[in-house]
């Protein structure tokens, strides 16, 4: 049991470090949010995570992730169709071609997305494997931007 607990703590520490480095990368680039369109962005893998119900941990749902939002130093994943966030909100349909990826500065993200804590469609959930997939999508999105 002790070895299992040590493995869990080590995995949690690794996940925390990975999130911290991703947040630092976003901050260094002046990015607070990256939003991608899963129908047009060329993601190698569709980013999905398992979200468990807060009251009933036996209930789980697989959700697709359509972006990542750095609010302060905390990272939130943006759940497709639940947060009300998509690239559609960030371009002029009359004069611009729909982008596959949108990046937002801190001011833009704060204005458009606000404080995500406790809001539907924003989550900090996910395993290390799920977060690695999201981080991969983040870097792929930056290439497409």
C-alpha cells in the first residue's frame, strides 16, 4: 500500500510540475487562452478527459476539450459545448475566414471568459496522460495560429 501511495504522490507532483511549466510557457508568450476548433484544427489526437460528478464519483463522463485557459497561474480546460466558448466568438464572419485556432491575451481572456472557477464547462480535472495530450494540442495549436 505504501508503494502505491508513493506512486500516486509522485504522479500528482509530476502533473503539478507539468501544469506549472505549461502555464509558464503560456505566460512567456503573452497567452491566457488558446481555443481550437476540433472540426478544422489538425490535432493528432482529439483531446478528451474523464470528468467525474462531484457528488457521485461513480458517475463519469468523457468530454472533449476545445481549449486551455490560464487564469492567474491556474490552468483550466475548456469543455466543448459546455463552456459556451468557441472560435466562433472571436472573428468577424463578414470579413474574415473562420480560424482553426484563436489565442487571447490576459485582458482579452478576462473580458471574454471571466473567472472560470466553478463555471460550467471549465475544469481542472484530468490525469497526467490526459493533460499531456492537451499540452500536445496546445503546441499544435500554436503552430496553426
